[in-house]
């Protein structure tokens, strides 16, 4: 049987790392997209057995830089002619407002724009798979997100919670729109639960409300290995092999609920993101 190839972002820590380890255990070749060479080397040391066939590859890229994302995609396409599974897992919460080198609010670019560009750039590769699957790791806080495309290159009146939840709303809307536009592939999004990771525990510098939420939620938080179960389910289960454009929690399909998540807004978001992407390519 042909070895399945998975590209995953954010596998140097937390949920992504647990997901990547589990996928390797299930026989996938996993290509890790990471920004930190030391962490990716440690990850490979942890997983590879010297003298055996390599199960993990990596390409360095900081997702807050479009140039680095483009270079990473070129490298991937040179090394591989097919992709079976794409997991857009990397995510951040920014305690303070910061524009990227491309002029966008950082949370927007890392959590939404980078997955949009990566996914659209790899559709041909995914189409060469027998059954290409795309998994976008969003969050239930998407429900607090606001649809305001005018804000993506602005950092005035910044709120970490609004920026994060809006980026996750956009990722959810993108998944639904993509599923309607692309045939022969599946694209689903998921919420991993409240998970004990760097993101949820290292809250120095965040506003008081954010620290309080973390403090109250942590006793109920699950381990990254438990959170990875839904990603693994979407990656491997036959029961979802034809399901697309849906949102999952605890490996169950859940109806989404945001007044902003309309066909018109999804179309606007798609066009706006595509225009950003096209402007970069010219
Ligand atoms: N933890 C939760 O309770 C929770 C709840 C709902 C949704 N989520 C979502 O689950 C996903 C994984 O989160 P986590 O909790 O596992 O977080 P985490 O432990 O902080 O891991 C985040 C991963 O993303 C990578 N990353 C962050 N910014 C990056 C950038 N600019 N370029 C490249 N890689 C970058 C990190 O790389 P480094 O190792 O270099 O930092 C790390 O590998 C995220 O999308 C998050 O929004 C988490």
C-alpha cells in the first residue's frame, strides 16, 4: 500500500505534536511545517529510529510571513508530487497588537491567511490523492468572532480575544466555502476542546480577563493526546471519508452558530483573501 503523506503545521508542540506522533504510528509520512529549528530537531529525535526509513520530514516557515509560506510551498512541491492529508493546526493568541511584515494583524495572518494560502496552493497535490482530506483546527470561540474585513490591516482598539475568535470564525467559514467549491476532496473543521498546552497556560502579558479564563478553565482542560483524537478521526475514519464542509467536536458533527457565517459573507471572505493572495503573487 502507498504510504500516505500528511502535511501538518504547528506540530512542534501541543495538539499538533500529539496528532503528528499518532499519525506516524498509523503509518503516515508526516511533513512538519515549523518555525523553530531546535524544536523540530527535538521532535524528529523523539520519533525517528536510527537506521530505519524516515517517517518525518520538515520544512521551516514562519506562518506570519507570506514569503516564508511561499518558499515552504515551493519546497514541498519539489519534494512531493501528492498530498493525502493537510492539517492546518498551528495557531496563536497574541497578547498585544502587532502587524506582520505583510501589513496584516498577526493573529489574522497566522491563524487564517496562512491556512488559506497553503490550502489553495496545494489543491492540485491533494487532488492527486485517492481521497485528499483537509482538516482545519479552529475553536469553539469562533462564535465570538466578528466579520469585519476592514480590520485585518488595523491594530487600533486591539482585543486578543476578538482577534483570536475572529481568526477562528474566518477559518471555519473558509472551510465551508472551500467544501462547496472543490470536488473530490473533503474539508472539515474541528474544535479540539479546552486543552492544556503552551497556548492555554503561558498567559504572561495577556489582559486580566484572559488570565482569569485560563485560570478557571485549566482544571477542566484535557491533555493534547485526547485533543488529537478528533483530528485523527477526521484524518483516518472511513465514516467521514465523504463528509465535507462540516464542523466537529469530540469526533461528532456539530451545527455551527454565528450570525456572520452566511453564504454572502463566506463569498466576500473568499474574494478578499484571494485578492490578497493574487496581489502578493504579482
Ligand atoms: N489549547 C486549547 O485549549 C485550544 C482550544 C481550541 C483550539 N485550539 C487550537 O488548536 C491549535 C493548536 O494549539 P495548541 O493549544 O496545541 O497550541 P501550542 O501548544 O501553542 O502549539 C501551537 C503550535 O503552532 C506553532 N506556531 C505558532 N505560531 C506559528 C508561526 N507563526 N509559524 C509557524 N508555526 C507557528 C507553534 O510553534 P512553536 O513550537 O515554534 O511555538 C506550535 O507548534 C491552534 O490552532 C489553536 O488555536 C487550542
